[in-house]
């Protein structure tokens, strides 16, 4: 690429834009054109000082209408729209281009010089337009205002351009115009008729153009409205007939390019362009001259007599704010506060006439009250949500669906237990209290204690205190006995078992298995699978196996210090003696050993580590029923005679319910016979 130097015009580039400054509004021409003059052409309004036909426009503002398309008179430049305020004309101008053959030689080109300003009223807007140069080996510049003085050095007063270069098509990116395939530059003010120049060729340029010919055979230059054009790589082969929108600033310029402003114009009232009574003169910002605007509070066409009319500001609050009572006046409007208030309604809402201190005091009081009420509501809501979650997690909905089970509220339990004043005993996870219901039923209520999460994985507290309740017998017959080796079983005076550590209770779904994150239970009766949080219907079988061992050995799950009843018995049972030495000596008569070993076998099976190896509760019940029948036969009684009938007293918990709601054997009455406890059926 050769060094930049000025040559004869090569391409003209122009485009119209309106983005840096606010987009010019295009007012309707009806009433804005001179009387008896054409007000529109196609979809474009033609407001005065523009006009179509004789005596309809000021000098330099003539418009022609060809069919339905307006043009600047004497040119081929299509008019897109015309604006009085701000003073502008949006037109469509051609692009300049220069092309080359495959050898790099320059072909005939289009300079596209632009001549639209014979009377000097137009200027290319520097605020709304930019110069774009597109190509892969081009230095191009806009040149305007010829300078014919002998000592000028260059033929034009204004030069502005940029360089675009690329050797491979893949380096050109859509949307990027920063010197690779495309460049752009701002233009100076006061530009008028112009053209675009391109550097001369040299040996280096010829070589490059041969290299880029397939994807960039031409170079282009044009002015274009800001925001109306975005470069694309495909524009390296742009349509040479394309035109671009360009914004032209216009002004009243009687002397063309000679200095002239409002003070000069008002010296000659006959030629002064601001004709409306309510108008004002404004000096042009792009070149000499002036424009006319309606005075504040008026709107319309200031170039026409009586063209400016009063604005009813009250109808346009978005432009003329009023936070009080609005009243329109000629050329202005009044905005006052309502009665009983004060302030500046033009800027903000009026304040009531009572003191600010009182206002602040009321606001603070209301705010604090609201925060207190909101805090109480949030606390109540959270507590209610916690209780509901606890209720659902522990099988509350299933219990509520069973007809013979009643769920008591905390307030009811407070009343029944007289606020937990009568302690019957202490369980593993809470105390047991005596209480009386409204129908005079004496009951035992067990309240689970609140505790922190236990480090021992076998016992973990799950939730804040809850209570469970189970009816015992009538008040007159209440006599609870807490046997030392059955610390979690309550017996009445007839040895009827009523409670079996309901602190451990969980309701199983129909799948008969669930996972609990926390488990509350007596660890001596706890199924080992609980350490993983797994709950299964056969977990109760394990606990029942411990109870069976207590019954036949009269030993607690932990006896003589830290001896494990389960571990020692199962180990001893595996020997030929089958744990004979561990049986309760009061019942280990020679005639009972066989049956004790049968019961021991049931207990050992219940305590198997693998859940699938354990019998079900029904199988346990059937096997124990068989043991009892054989024992009775040996005692000379019929196997189908059952002396211990299932209690049908007032208690609603005489039978157990499995996960499906079906009845299963459970809690048969214990009786003392010949110094021995008769074994309960599971």
C-alpha cells in the first residue's frame, strides 16, 4: 500500500443518521404548509419553509414530487422525511466505489460526487453521520469545499478518512469495523457538497489486490446515518447501486457560507424568517445562519404567520410535570398544591400541612408495629410449619385416617396430665405421666424429651417434645407395675401389657420400609439397621426377640455390668447345651427345658443380623402358639384351648395394626400361673 496522498476525486460517500442527538421528530404538515400548497408527497410531510410548486417554499428549500416520491429539487436525491424542529432533512445518497481486475489494475470507477446545495442551505450533519470505508486494500477520505487559491497546497479545505486492510477473508468479522475490511471515522462540521478520494496504486498495492481479488474485488466509501448501518463481511462485494440514508442540517442562510446569525437577520424584518408572533430565533449549530422555533409554551411552525399555538401542558404531564392541581394559561401553566398541603408541585408531591415531626413519628410507629406484627407472623408460621412437618414425618396423616385412633393436641395433653405434674416413671427417651381424660379414663402419657443430636449413632433425638397417649384401664383399677427387666413395658394389675416403648414408634408405608434420618429409641432394643436410618417392619421382630430373651432368662439386655444378653445368649445357644445355663432358674425345670429352647430358638431367629433371615411377626406368633399348645398338651390340656383370652376392655389399643391397616396378633394378656409368667403371643 502506497503512502497517502491527495488525488482527484474517486468516490463519494454519504449517509443519513440520527442517533447521537435525539431522533428528530417529524411534525405533521397539515396546517404547516402555506395555504393552497401541497402538504404531503407520498408518505412524507412537506412543512414550510419546504414546499412543492411556485410560491410554496423559501429559496433553496424547493421539493419536487415525482409520483409518490419526494426529491430535493434539481437533484436525484430522494427525501425520506423533513423536520422543522430540529431543522433537518433525511435523504438517500449514493455510495462511491472503485473496482479492480484480477491483475490488480483499476477499472472504471464511480466517484458519485454529491451536489445538493446550490444556495447553501444544507450541511452534512457531523452529529448524526459517519464516514465508512469498506475494502481490503484502500485508503479513502471525504473531501469537501474546493480551495482554488494558488498557495493552498491541496485542492480542498476538508479531508477526513481512514485505512482498511486485510489479506485473508477469514480475518474479516461481521459487526467489526476497526480497520480490517472496514473502517469508520467521524466527520467535521460545516461539510456540504463533497466527494471521496482514493490513494494511487503502486507495485505493492497491485500485488495485494491480486491476492484479495476473489473476496474483495472493489473498495467502497459512503456517509451514513449513525446506527443505520452495520458492517458484514459480505459487504466486501456490495451492490454498487446501493444508497445510504444521510441526515442534512439546514438553516436560513441568505449569504450561503458567509457569516450570518440571528442578530444579523433581525436587522431586516422584511426578510426575517421567524413569522409567528410567538417565535424566537436560534443561531445555527452547523455552519452560519439561523433557525426559528416557537416560544416556550407554544408549538407549531414558527415560519408561518400565527403558526405557533398555545400548548395545553395539563394534557401532557409526561412533558410538563405537575404533582398538584394543573391549570393551563396562555404560553404556560399553573401548578398548585391542593388545599391542606404545601410544597413545590412542579418537582414532587405536596406535603400535608401537619408538622414533619408528627409525620415522622407516625411513620416510625407504624413501621415498628408492622415489623413486630410481621416478626410474630413469621415465627407463628415457622412453628406451625415445623409442627406440620413433624406430624407428617411421623405418620400423623395415617393415624388420623384410622377410625379408632384419636390424636390429641398439646393443649389437651396439658389438661389431661395437669401440666405433667404426676410422674409415673422414666423411659429411655422421656418421662411417663399419669393423666385423666374428660370421660374419666385414666391414661399414661409419655413425653419425648428435647435433646441435642447424640454422638452415638444408635440413639438420636429427632424433634422437639411430642406426646403419645394410650388408654389403660378404668381409674378404680389402675395399678401400674414397672418390672426392672421390662423397663419399656407397662403392665396393669392383671399383667396386661399396654405400652412397648412407643418412643420408638414409626408408621411404615405400604412398601413396609422407610429411611429415617434420626431415630429415637432405647438402644438395648434397637435394631442394628437403625444405625443407617433404615426402618423395616421386621425391626420390631428384632426388638421382640430381646423381650423374649428377658422373659426366659430374667436378665436385662445389659446385665452384670456390660454383658450383652443378645450376644451371650446367641453364642451359648449355638452350643449343644443351647444356653441351658442362662435360663431363669425359677422356670428352668427339666420338663420345661425343651420348650424354653424352642422359645430361645424363636428369639435367636428374631435377632438375626440380616432382615430377610428374620421371621415375620405372624410367623413368630404362630411358632409361639405352637410352643404353648405343645406345652399344654404335655400338661394334659387340649392344644386349641386358650386360657389367656385377648382383652376386650375399654382400651382402643388391644390389637396391633400393620403398615396396611390389617390386624395382626399383638399384646395378649399375661397371667401368673404356678409362679411362672405365661408367655405373651406377639
